[in-house]
C-alpha cells in the first residue's frame, strides 16, 4: 500500500471510506447544503459537456450557487452502484450511478439515472474531489450534455419562455374579450331600444282601435243587435289581451337588475297592497292569507310584480264553483336565505308540465284559455336576477305550491 496519513488497514477499508465520502457528498447535494463546497480541491476541474466548458475551482463553486438557486427544494438521491479504482499518488476514480428523486416536484418526468465520475485525492484525514463530471440519462438530452446545472437552466428558460408566450396570448385574448363585451353591451342596448320602439308602434294601432270600438259600443249599445254588441266586446277584449301580451313580452326581454332600496321593505305590507288591488280589480273579497313574512332589502317594484304574478296565477287556476284560497308563507334557511311558498287550492299542474311552466308562452292543457304564458316566465327571470331559484310542487291534498328563494339583502 502507498504510504499516506490515512489509518486504513487494507483496500476494503479504503473503499468503505470512499463510499461514506460519496454518500455524504450526495446527501449534501440533494439537501442543497453549501457545505458541499468544502469537498473540492483548489486545483479542481469540472466538465460541462453541453458547451463544452472546463470549470476551475471558482467557476465550479459559482455554478453550484446557480444550481441551488434554481432548484432550492431538497430532494433525495439514492446510490444504485459504485465502482472504485485506485490510481497512483493517492488518487482514486469513482463511477457512481444514482437516482435523483425530484421528478414529481419539478415535473422532470423524463429524468432517469445520473452517472457521476469522480477523481478523488486522499488528503490528511479525508478525501477531496479533484475532478467531477455528470451524465444525465434523459430521452430529451442531446448527445454530449453532461452537467445537470446547464440542463436545468436550459429547461427553466424553456418554461419561462412558454409562460411568457402564453401570458402574451392571454393578454391579447383578454383585450379582445373586453372589446367583444363592449360590443355586446352596445348591441343589447340597441336591441332593447329597438324592442321598446317596436312595442310602442305595435301597441299604438291596437289602443286606437280599442278606443274606437269602445266608443261605438257606448254610442250604439242600446240600438245595436245583441250579437253584434257581443262581437264588438269580444274584439275589444282581444285587443286588450294583445296589448297586455306586448307589454309582458317587452318587460321580460328588457328587464335588467333593478336598483336596490336604501331600507328593507316589509313584505307583509306588499302582500296586503296586492290583495287590496286584486279585490278592487275582481270586485270581490279574496281569501289570501299570510303571516309573519320577513323584511327584505329588495326592489319593491320587482318583488311586488313577482308576488302579483304568482297570486294571479293561483287565483286563475281554480276550479269553477270553488272559492280560491292562497296562502303565502316563508322560512329562513341556515345560509341566511329565505324560501317563500305560495300555496293554492287550484287545479294543479301535471308532472310533465312542472319544468315547462316557466318557459315563455307555455300554457298547460288544463288551462289553455287563461293568460298569455308569460307571467311565470317573468317570475323566473326576477328571481334569477337576484341569484335565487324557483320551483313547483304539488300540495299534499290538492292544488299547487310555488317556491322561490331570495337573500335577505338581494
């Protein structure tokens, strides 16, 4: 054996010491520990096969700093195989095959085995690295690329360029999206204005014709034939129905999100006012019951229309000879929303129609003659404007219950 300051009995002990040294090196390297810099001799040389460059001691330590900055997260390194050869002058060659477990964190799934070649020199009581070069087993690695720092730097640059390119594309897309949204908003405004003008132009001749027919009825009611009088009244009623149809359709397609009131409204008073107005309209007392309804911060006009449409629908769908009964109740939910229920004793709604009744112009076979099929569609739109939901269920005995949810502050 060569004479040097190691206290090794034989080559087996030297090999064990070298294995311990290499194991410690990879522990520090995988742990991103800068103590690894003390493992190198000042006359160290390292090989980067991609350039190819020969690194000296200072440039290699600088490369380690770059490596640790680019990949600061520690990872495990498992040594698969070590082959040691003894040269002369206390020099040893060490070939190591290892697996670096950072593919999951860094998403380099193509990385395989790492082959590292060392030339070690035995010093006073340990070893120092005189030379080191790495070879990465990668399907995407070009021939001659050996140094992992260079590979990851190249990989990082590729990812950064891809991110930059995608960001630029996203910015262009967002700018185009804003332009399209502005165009769409203008188109909707133009369409709403056109709808209002068209509705006005459609209603004008209908109203004029109705006024004319009513004048004829008032003037000649005592002298005209009863059948002709009924015909005129029928025409007047149909003209009024057409006018209502235009108004309801206009309302459905132009209604935006209403402004909120400064204070909460008492929904009990809203129902009370609706009841009084409907009793004046029908000239009879209506059985509409309600109790302890909540106060909501909601547009009063929208809420009034919502309940009016639902109550009208309940009253109009009652069997002949049966007194209409409508009960309005409400409960507060855990998520601070309210669920309203409008229950009636009407003719009910077939299961096949429950999902269709909120569609515009839909009319059930049970009640073809009533309304225009718009009232419930308007209700659905109002509720959805306030991010609520509306649905229908059968009552336990007879009739229908319409449910809808609203937040306390819509």
